[in-house]
């Protein structure tokens, strides 16, 4: 019996509205995620449906109580932490601009006094800040708002909002200040925006998870990196790319392949643009994760390429017994003497003697260049210092004279100022909002930290990049070598989706994050009881990001409506009934579209110990590729075109190509 | 679980005694002995044939740590700097046993019992301690609860194994002298798994190692000192004044090194302080005939090792690429099989069987656990292409992967699914040798 959910339900959801893990109010799309407007739910006997009904009843009850108390009493607000993630410096070096993703603002600082001067609110979850060539404007990419805020540097006010693709992560203006290039992390492309007209004029195809941009010194090239690897054949080495754009023609002119790279972050240029350097992690997901030592899990590396190099050479920044992870921000000093790399999980910045690094690469023959990426003793040839900074250092920026390096410490809301000659922190700038950390904030710090893994090799955030995924499947050891290959899943809004792990063997997040992580991932003493409680609190608070495929009014498009009908159908196209257990809703029901049960949908492989897999939640499933328990389906389409020959994963073989597309378009809205 | 010699529960001494104040910062524990041969145990001999006593140097004066014990040595301080583990004899002529003594003074408590020597104790995590116990096959490493309980063997080869330190990563750093290999430094986890050479270079006779505050390891090689750093695959020479150094080095709060040193062969050894400057001269701290310096200070507790040993038969060992070696050049495509060797009770090498080696050099075998193991690569004609010279072991339920044969700890694996696992997920089973 269907029931319509309307305004009352929305009100019920509102009483549960709170600030998310990043300090932002949970948006209306999220508040409506339980039952998006226009979506109908069947009331059945399945747990998820009951859960849904329970939420509504509890919500109504809570709303009634609030009614007694008066609607004016707001829910207690969780503290918001600035969480500076990137930083920029004015051309004269007097001003610093930190973009704070936690509070959705840009903070202006006096670089010499080390004090906060002004603040301006921008969009939701801003991820980058860059200056126009003439220094009069700031461009801030608002990842959840799908906009770029243009901030006037003089008045420090937002003067324009520019529409972008899905989840803009970085923006950089060309040398003439005419066009803005924006990397869209979720739509996997680069928007080209005419700044005078304020409209997007072109969209360039990038790779998966387009994330960071760098304009070359001569202004002719823009380099774009990607935080996720390209979808590839099952169990094959990963590959990422640096997309190279010719700014004059506004075209992609090159795609530099980064072998075995998955997460690639900032990119910088040196030697007048003849050398480019990208910070990357090289995961070892294809070999059994039997232990941690000897760089067994992740290679923290730099990809070096360009005219002065010839091809791409990957070099590690790790050592034999210590790891510096993940390499994120980059800064090259004037004169190309030093390269600085922030390593977020290690709470440090690595200083590299750039001429030594380039000389080391040039001296190597092709075989040696190929092997360099896995030589943990290589970094001794070019690393000159490891500089401890604050918690979770992210973006870097240099003063114009290169004497000071500014580091945005995301998880303690500070900026470290490093003397680049002495290699030490000389000042720490507090960004304010100092409040005692909540359990969620403490847990967030632990989530980013690599100090718990053996030799500080990696942390949760290495694979769950910013709470998401790494786009990889892993061969975890406890099940045996080469068996039970598992895909990495999104962590957003998972509190009520237990059990966890693809075989459902972990009943709760305490088990998932505690003993399992310590024994089979970190291989070292890890969280105390209190720390485990904190990290579980944080994981449970990771919000679901806005769904970009659902219309703002909540209505479905015609195609999505057709897909919804397929998702909810009880009969195939010939009119024959579909068994309850083989209907989509048979497993994918409730607020998270999961029965929270194990099911055999015929996707088991000979390498799996059991064909039963945990029914995954489908919220924002579009982000979660590759698909199926082992990541063997590169796309949503492949789930049914390749891996459902016998209609055991729902009845789909009677669908035409267009109908399957309809179904997928609907799934994207979940 | 492999149980070694039981360690009896502690018997609390009810005798009243006066307890002095804890030594101030800068205090030092050391061993005073007329004669010290740190490597004698590796040959089955006594390191202190003329006896020895552990002393506490504090405020310019020394006192005996355990006056009621006739012989004592090998002081190891607890992380909170309140108790000391020592190897000692209550009466001369008895075997060495492990005792625990309050640093501030008080009755010693015996924690190992038996007819064999137990020496070189170190505090480990979870209320346990690591030490070496003499067996018919030589000194072996064991770990046991300080409060009493079964000991677990950590080494499973014939030869002599002596612990040198518990590293800050929780592993046991030890030195080994086996019939087949040069004396060198190794690490093993606290459950006996993951044994490996510290550097895969069969380096020049390394022993008496200690971990420095920087995480570097400093050790003796010949009559000099050298160290390993995290950044380098090879050892770095340590520039110190010419002379002779004996036994382990320690690090003072000031960062200076403390070592038993003498300038010439006729002199007595003193514990000297060495400023870390090339031209600096050693400063005498304790002596004469003083060795094994241990600065008195609290330090971080050792982390425990969350054992990942599974409930499996034997051990599963996967090699990613047998062609990867930093010392031997094995032509690609030349290897067809791997032969797995073990050792029988008489110490003779016994072939356990063979397994195919894939085109990418990968192979996967299940071996007996707690037994000596080594691999030999064979060509299509069954002729030996390369063979390990030393032995290793694996624990029951252990699963381990190596990059190649003799790849070295500096070599991280390349991210390629090994062919053998794409063909099968079942290892080739090698059965335990029959006697």
C-alpha cells in the first residue's frame, strides 16, 4: 500500500536537521533523502520499510513536542570548525587567504602580523581559493553548491556566483584573466567560464574525479589532476592521468598517463613550465595486504614529467621504516631550489631539494627510472627535511620571495608559517572559533591521521578520500590470498546501514573500525576505547552529499520516472510476476535502499568464499564505482549487461537498452 | 600456540626492606665485570666468566642494584623507569635466570626458572618480556608474561639468537649467529611471525644493537660502530674516536652516546660519553670495567602487536616475482619451479617438494610452520638457478608475501596481481619432513 509523504514528513525531517560532519547545515536535499518528494514507498514487512515508517512516526512525535515548546526553539547547533583546506597569498605578500571548508568562508589574514583581518561567507564546502592574475579577485570553488564565488579582494565581498559542473574542486584563471577553468570532481570535466559574461562557454572532458588545477608559468598550459583512478579492467593496474589543456585553444592537448596511480592531488610546475610535478598515491591493491612494512599498502610519490624530463617518472617520498602520507599540497620556491610537499596524515611537510631530485632522475637509465617508484631508499637522494606542522596539513602557498611557506592545517584550524631556509615553523596563526573538540571532531582528526598504522604508513582517509572512496578493489589478507576481492564503499550516511563489510561479518562500526582495522589493516596497536568511540562518532556523522541528478523541486524527469517504474515493477514485460525476492525493492528498500541482509544475486566469483553479499545502500550510488562486491563492474550499466546473465540480480534481460538507461538514470537520483 | 619453558608465577617476597628514593635524572645503570665477551653466548660460552654486577650510578656514587644476588648483568629498564629486568644468579654456579628488581631498591623477584641459562631480558608490551633461553639447539628467543604463564618461542632455527632491543614499532630486534649465515641483525614480531633480516645485504658481522631516539639503530661491526637509518638501505659508518667499543651503545638525555670504550688494548673499558662531534673526546662516566650502559629515564611504552595469525594449517607464502633480486641476476624466463627445503631433527636439509613458478615469477606455497625453510629456484631441467643460503621460518597461520628473492627491505612491491593468484587461490602444499 503506497503512501505519499508530504509536508508533514518534511517537517519531521527538519527536527533531525543538524550540522553535518563538516559543520554545514544538512541541506534540504539531504533532509528529504528519506523520501524525496514524488517518490513513493511501499509499506511492506521488510526491515527498511519499517525503519522508514518508524522515522516518520518518531519525527511526528518530535514535531509535536516541539510544537508544545514552541517552534522558535532551535535544535542545539554543533560547533563548526573552520577546517582550512587551501591557502593563497596576495601578490605583494601582505595578505593571506584561507578557504575553510568547515565554516564555508574565506578568512583574510595579515601575513606580517599573523592576525585574522576579515571573513566572508561563500558557498557550501568550499575547496579552493585562487587569485586572479591582477590580484583583485578571489575565486572560490564551492563543492556542494556547484558554484564558484568571485570575491572582490578590496571590499572582501562576494560579487558574483558562477555556475559550474558537479562538485567544483578547484578554479584557476588564465593569464589574461578572461577565462576561468574549473575542475568538476563529480562530473569529471572542466568548465571553461567566460569571466566577463559570467557564463560557462565550454566543457572539457577530464578523467574521473577531476580535482586540482595548475597554470603553467608561461600561461600556455593548465594541468588537471584526478583524485580517483580511471575505471579499468578488473584486477588490472590502476591508471590516472594529468589532463593538459592548451589555454589559447581551450582544448585538451595531452593526457599524461600516471601508471599505477590512484589518488592524485596538487600539481605544480618548475623550470619555466618545463617540469611538472604531481602529488600522488600509488596503491598496492592488487597484491594481498598481508602486512604493512616495505611499502606494502601505498606508495606516497611524486609524478615528475615535462620537457625537461621526457616521459613520466614516479619517485617516492617514503623511507624504509617511515611513511609520509598522503602527499597533497605542493609549492616550488622562486628559482626552483626547493619543492615542498604537505603530507596530510603524517602532520608534516617534506622539503625536497629540487635540483637534486631532477639530477637524480636525469642520471637514471630507463630501467632505473621504472624501478624508482618502488625504491624506498631513493628519497635519501633528494629529501632535505621533514618539518612537523599542525594536524592534517593540506594546501600550501609561498610568500612572493619564497622565504615563508604557509600551510593550512585542516584539523586544528591553524596556519603554520615555515621559514623555508631553516625548515622550521616560526609562527602558527589561529583561525578562531576555538572550541573544545566534539567527539566527531576528535574522530575526524583520527580519521585523517596515519600515526596508528605500522610505521605511520596510512590512515582511514588514504582509502576513504575525504570520506568517500578510492575507486579501487582490494585483496585483503584475512580471507586468503586472491580470494574475496572487495570493492571500497562510500562512507556517507552509513550509520544505519549495518552490518558492515561485503560479507556482512562486522555487525557494527565499532567492530569495523576497531579490531578489524587494527589487525588486518594497521597491523599495529591502534585506537584506545575512547578513540574508537570518537572515530565511530565521526564516521556516523559523515553526511550524504547533495544528489546532483535529482531536480531541485524533487520531481523526477520523464526518463527517471520510467526508470522508477522499472525499479518498482512486480511483473516483467511479458506480464509474468517477478518473485518478491528478485524485485529491485526486494532488497533495495528503506531509506538507504538496503534490506541490510545478505543476498545471492549471482555475482559471486570462483574466488569468493560465499556467493552471499551484503546488500549495499544505494544513496548516491552513482559516485560509488566500480560496482558489485568485488568492483568487477566498471559502470552501473555493466552490473546488468555483463554480470546479470540469468536475471538473478533483478529481472533485467527483458529490458531494451533505452529501458536499462531509464533504470540507471533513476538509480542516479537515489 | 607453541609453548616454551613455563615461567612460574612470581613469589612475592614478604621480607621487609627499606626502599630508597628513585634515582634522579642523569642516573645510569651499568654492568661491572672483570671480563666481558658480549658474543660468547653466540658460541655457547659465558659472557661474564669472572662474574658481574649491575650498578646504579647516581649523583656521582654507585650502588649495587641487587645486593642479594651473586651475579647480575643485562639491565633493562621498564618504560616507567621504576623496575629493572636483569639476568642474574642468586649463587655463583647456578644458571642465569631473569629477575625483576625495583630501581629504587628492594628485593629482586625471579621471573624465569629452569636448569638452562636465560639472559638478555627486555620489557615488551602487554606486561610481557622477551629474553633468550639456552636450549639444546642454542639460545632462542622467547616471550613470556612477567606475572607468570607460558612462554612463547619466537625463533625456530638451530643457532644462537639474542635480543638486542624492542623497537618503538613493537618488533624485537635481535642478533643471530647460525651455521649457515653471517652474524647479523634481524627483526621478528612479538608472535614470532614476520622474521626478516634488517638489511638484506649479509653485511659485515653486526651485533650489539640499540635503537636511538631518532629511530636509527646503532650497532657494533668489528670493533667499530655503524648505524641504520630509515632513509638508507646500507649502513652508515659512525665517526667516533679511534679505539675499541664493546657491547651495546645507549643514548643519554643530552643526545650524547654512551658506550664501553677504551683507547688502547691494554686499557680497561670505561663507559664513556661521546659528544656527537667529529673531534670530540670521550668523557669517562663509569668504570673501570663498566659495560652495558642504560640511562635512567621514562620512555614511551612499547606498542603491542595485534597478531594476525589465522586458524590455518602451516603457513602460506607467496612470492610476487622470483626474478627480483638485488644480488643475483636470474634471467627472465629461466625459472620453472621452486623447491622448498626444510631441516630434519638432525639438522640435515630435506627437500619438501616443488611448486611451479609462473611466467611473472610468482609462486604460492603452503609450508610447515615453526620449521626451517628456504627456497631454491630450478630451471626446466631441474637444475638449480639460485638458492637461498640462510634459513627462515613462518608461524602457524602466518601469511606472508615477498617481493622477490633477496629484494631487500627497500624494495616495495609493484602493483600487479600475481599470475599465480589469477590461476589458483590454493597454495601448493609442502608437508613437514619426516625424520
